[in-house]
C-alpha cells in the first residue's frame, strides 16, 4: 500500500469515527436536555408544595 492509500484509509477511518462520536454526543445532549426538564419539573413541584401549614403541635 503506498502512502496515498494509507492516508486515504486513515482518513476514512477518522471520518467514520467522527460520525459515530457525533451521534454519541447528540444522544447524550438530548438525554441531558430531557433530564434537566425532569429536574426543573421536580423542583417546581417541590417549591409548590412548600406552602403547607405547620401541624398544631409546633
């Protein structure tokens, strides 16, 4: 294999690896967005539930 073919083979491998990594990053970012939404909703629920009355024994 001459040098040009070796470079082309390496470039093809790098392009494939980059595409795979890009998919992982996109999936991870989507999951983080979803989880942040869940955390925000849980935080809103917990803040909304803090206006309770103290029991009479306090």
